[in-house]
């Protein structure tokens, strides 16, 4: 055993320092070592490994990895643990959060837990030992996890609320009292007490923890009403603010975070006078903090504190006398700080000013010159900041602009307009990259202001200014041509122009322009564009120019998205259609653009051609839609007719990307038939194309498979074929032939047994193939009897392909790759729902066993769409088997049926499920298939209870109350109601169901 532990430790250490190329292989080894058990027998060897690693490894990383897996086991497999094993785990006092999680989730006696916690807290108050403080901290932290980190969050939330109501305030008061006694000391005890207070005040009071981004910083802290006396009487804000001078700098961030949470207490916590007193106290402390010199990290936390405070109490600030002193201090702080702020701090700074500006405080009227100066500094950002915003942290730019636009709309709009027009007027060829970025920055600022414009609230002067500036931009673009596609500065300018187009469209192209006539009059006077139609056409010309020249993917994608927005807009689409752009698009050469296939441009290409299709194949062109479709397809006809896959592989790839876009836009049966008839002669070419693809062309073959997935997808009315119609038969036969041929090419990759090869070459194609087959058989377009009548083996080949790759997929892969899981179970739902008789006559025993094994493991640990599909499959299979069960199946499947019944019943009785109906629905056929087995299960559960056995028996046998032995909808609904009644009766009787380890 010791040798095995050493080998496992070696793998763990290799994983810590692994090269990227080896991570996947080592990860697979770790997954195999720490493989999640399905029974108690499988749990014990794994626990032994974890304890041995923790107790004897000298590597802190290995010890941490072992405990992490123990925690994962407790979260996902707690039902496998016995009481004795849980008690053994809680003796690991050196790992306090494991003790905490064992208690927090109610896996020990729920009646004993409050007493244990109170005893621990009392002992800690008498003698604040480090290990006890760590355990208290771990308890709060584990009681308050992110939603995604715990399996049964809704169940855990009940425990968390009980802890909040019964223990959290008690812990806060005790920690605060101990902190006051230790505050002059910078000991580990003081640091732990600060962490406990922080964990208490940042607790998830409502079950909706805000993310730690700008939105989270702006949310009020939902402090319970029972804490109000503590906040008012104890004045924790003052104590923690004064601690900044007494404790070392490493605790400054922690202190500022706690101060921010108390300052951001919800307004409704106080009545009017109390709220104003709280606001006055906070404003004085903020004024004091503004005079301190923080390091970079602490300064960021201080800005977060200010943002939360100003967001929650901004509307009350004008009611406080002398608060303008705080405004003055913040102005001085901002002017000194703005030149050295990083991107994220600049975002917080601007958001704070937005909140202050929204307060309508007289400061902004009295100090207009100061605000103009501050606005000017914001507009004239230094070169280093612009370089970071545009080249290092472009996401920061997108976060900054909305807040900046909101602030400048009220404070600096005229300054922006003037600066932008000046910069456009002096523009000329050969300017430096920095000047490109400055123009881009100013256009972005104007666009952000425009995004906050509400046309019916704007004044005539603002409308004129909008028209004047927009006209200047259009005039600038009239002669501005990209000089170099390799110049990233110029690219940012063009992206800023596209953002301006988008904001202008949303503000001034949603109606006929009658609500803002001054804007259009002024725009016409300062540019060559005299109407809305001309503006829209100008947008399209510019977009087509970007795409035709094959600029960077980012620019092409943004241009394609703008074109899609124009097509999707009701008013702009009408303007485009009335402009008769089809002839322009044909003549522009855009259909044959992208002369070389580029996977990097694939999304742009498909977006563009989807939008072109929607523009010319919609209801507006009902009479000409087929003609328009043929005109769109004509250029591809010439390419495909003269192509050979070996010589023009890239050209075919490019055509397929474009055809996918057009196909996505087709929603009617009439156009779909025309498209399919046009496509049919080229299918042999596509088949040969796939045959020519190898591992170096995996993306191209995946693109072709996605094209056929789109071809089989039912959208609108396009798949409503006549029964036994030729189109449905042709579609099924041709597409299954091409897809099953491709499956044959994937087999060698699967046979290697290498997980990294499987992920690289099989995962994505397999998702697409499962989806394609699902769409084919769920559309019910083809009666399979017709295929057999003409001795067509398309169906048999497809089904055998499904069986082949279904056997190669396990539940670990399905959970690790949700898209694969949804595609896999989605296909089997269609097969078991619509073609159960055919399926059960064709399926082999290994395939059925593998399907049921995957289903039960997903059902056991998930509550989502994937588990719902797995339950639907179980329901279909065992409903079909009843009443001939168990003769219908072999012994192995019969055993699995009992496992399904036990797992589903346990999850129904012990968890609050989001998809409860999907769990109760398959339970009925499983009960009817083996009623004696279900009765034994109920008796086993009753016998496992420690108290009130008779009362448990009376309630649990209510599951079968008035239940008819058939699979009618009435019986299924009755069982669902009985389950709810039993759970409600248990709650009303204050009984906690202990479920045995079966």
C-alpha cells in the first residue's frame, strides 16, 4: 500500500509542475485515481488513499489535493458515507473546513449541531485559540458557497438560512467584541477575527450573491433588520476606520472591505432620521479616508467602497449639510489620481462620479468650472492610458465607455462635440498611430454619449449638435480610406466608427425621424447624406468594404454584426429593402469575397450570408424569393461545377461556410425544396470532399458536418414534407450516407485510446453527428417502412453508427462536456420516444447496458436538462417493457431497473428538485415492473429510521395511495401528487428522513 501511495504522490507532484502538453494525460490519471465511487465498497479504498496522502505526504500541494477530493466526495457522494465515517472525518481538526462542511450540510445529527456550534463559540470567547477561530471562519465560508459549487443548492440554502437566523448575528457580535479587545495587537488572532467579521457581513443573506464586478460593487448589502441596533449603537464603521492607523498595512484591504459592506447597508434598514445620521457618519469617514495615502491594492478597494456607498445613498446626499466638503475632497483626489490610475480603477472612478452626478447635488451647479476641467482631463487621456485601453485591456474599454457616456451626457457633451469636430477637421493622411487612437477615443466617447440619448427628451440644441457631429463623422468617412490593414491603431479607429454606426442606428433609425427633425436637418447640411435611406445604404457600403477587403477578424465580425442588426431592425430592414440592394450586393463581388478559406473569418462569413438571406428571402420578397435565392446561389454553382476536392479544397470550404449562412435564413418549405434541389447534384462532391479531409483538415470536415446538421434541422415550416414525399426520403438517404461515411473515418482516432486525441478529433464531430441524427428522426419526415420496402439500408447504417459511438461514450465524458451530453441524450430521447419498437428489436445488449449505465450516473448526480433527458429515456424504455418485465430484459438490465428505482426515489424524497416532475414520471413504470421490490425498499427505509418508526411507515406507504396499476396520465399525476403529499406530511410532523445506503 505504501508503494502505491508513493506512486500516486508522484503523479500528483507531476501534475503540479506539468507542461501544457502533458496536463491532459496526467489529469486523466488523477481522475482514474480519484474516480468517484458508485457504491460504499468503492468508497473505502478511495478514503484510504486520501487519508494516507494527507497524513504522510511532505508536499503541501499533495495534501491540499487530497483534501480537495475529500471535499468533492462529501459534496457529491454524501449518501454513501456512514455516520461513523463522517464522525471520523470531523476528527481531522487540522483541516477545519472539512469539519465545517460535514456539519454545515446536515450530514451529522441536525439536532446536535447547534449545541456543538454554541459550545465552540463559548469556548472561543473565553480563550480565542487559533484552531477554533479557523473552524468558525470555515463554518461561515462553507455555509455561504457560490451556487455552482454545491450540488443540492436549494437544500443547502435552507440550512444556510437557519444558520443566518440563529447563529450569524451571535457569531458577529462575539467576533466584534473579541476584536475590540485585541485591536491594538497585530496578531494572527486579530487577522482571523477580521476575516470572520468580513465573512459575516458579506454573507449571502438573500441567496443571490452578487459577483465581484462593478455591478456587485453597486448593490446594497442586505443586512438583516435584527442587526440594526448593532450598526447604530456599536458604530462598527468608526472602529474599523480608526483601526487603519493601528494595524499593519497588510490588513488595510480587509478593513476597507468591511467598512464598505457596512457603509453599503440597504437604505430600508433605517428610518429617515437614522438614515441621514448613518449617511453623515459615512461622509465624514470618507472625507478622512480621501486624505490618506493608500497603496495600489488598497486604493482599488477604497474605490469599490466609494462606489457601493454612492450607489446606495446617492439620492440622499443632497439632504446632508456640508457634504460638499466630501465632494471637494473627492474632486481633489480624482484630479491627482486620474493620471496614475490603471484601467479598472478608472472605471470605478467614473462610475462613482456618475452616481454623484445623479444625486443632483448643488455642487455640480456651483462648481461648473471644476467639473469642466475634470471632464477635459477625462477626454484628453494621456497616451499611456489610451494605449492600455486599446491594446492591453480592451475589455476595460468596453466597461468604461457606458459609464463615461452617462457621466459626460450631463457634464461634458459640448466639450466632446467640439473636440471631436476639431480632430476630424485636421485629419490627413500619414498621421501617427497615436493620432489614430485619439480620434478613435473621441468617436467612442461621442458614441457612448449617444447611447444614453433619449430622443424625445433631448433639447433642440442637443439634436442640432448630434446632427452636426454625426454629419462631420460621415463627411470624414467620405474620403477616409483604410491605409494599412496591418496598422492596429487604424483598425481601432474603424471599430470605433462601427460602434458609432450602431449607436446612431439605435438612437435615430428606429422610426421615421419625425421625433428629431433638427438632427436630420443639421446632418444633411454637413454631409452628403440627405435621408435615412441614404444613411443606411452608406452603412451597408462601409460594411461591405470591410468584409470584401478581408481585414482582421475582429473588424470583419463587428461589421457583419452591424449588418445583421440593420437587417433585424424592422425600420432599417424596410429601408434596406426599398433601396433595392440585391443588385448592388451582386455587383459588389461580396458573394465571392474571401478568396482564400479562413476559419478565423468563419463566423463573419456565416453572419453576413445569413443576414443577406434574411434580407432577400423574407416576406417582403414573397413573389421574388425563389428568384432571389437562385441569384444568390448562382456564383456558387460555377465554383462547385468546376471544383475538384484535391485541388480546390479551400474553395469548397469557403463555399460551405457561405451556404451554411444562407441555409440558416431559410424558413419556408418552398425555399427549402429549391435549395435542396439545387444542392442535390453537388452532394457527391461534398462526400468526396469529406473523404479527402485528414487530421490537418479537421476544422474543414467539421464545418461540412455542421452544414448537414443545419440541413436536417427543423426551422419554421421548412421540414413539413408530405408523408412518403420524395424530399424527405432523399434528405434522409443522402445525409445519412454522408454522415455515416464520416463516422467510419473517426473510428481510427477512437481506437487509439488516447484521451487527447479523442478530444481533438472526435468530441466536436460526435456532438454534430448526434444532433444531425436527432433532427432527422425527430422530424418524422420519413416513414421508415418506405426504406425497407425499397431495400434501402440507410436506417440500419445510421442506427448501427449510433450504437457504435454510444458504446464509446461514458458518463464522465458526458458530464465533462455538456454539449456532448445534451446531444447524446437528446438523440436517445428521440429514438426511444418515437421508434421504441424498432429500437428494441435492433439494439444489442452492450449498447443498452451502456446507455442505462450512463443514464443512472447522470441521474444520480445532476438536476438539469441532461438528467431530464436521461429520465425521459428511462421512462420510455421501462414503460415499453411493462407489463412483460422482467422477461423483456436480461438479468443485468433487471438489476439496473432496481438501481434506477432506488436512486430516483431517494432523490425525490431527500432533495428539492428543479425538475421534480421529470423524476416522478419514470418512477411509476419502475414501481409497476417490480411492485414487491418497491415495497421492500419502503420497508428498508422505515427500518433505518431511529425514531417514530410507526409514524414513518404510515406516511411513506401513502406513496401508493389510490394509485392505479397502469401507465395512464392520471396514474402518473397521482404518483407525483402522492410524493408531494408524503414530503409535506414529513415536514408537518417535523420528521427528517434518513435514507439508507442501498
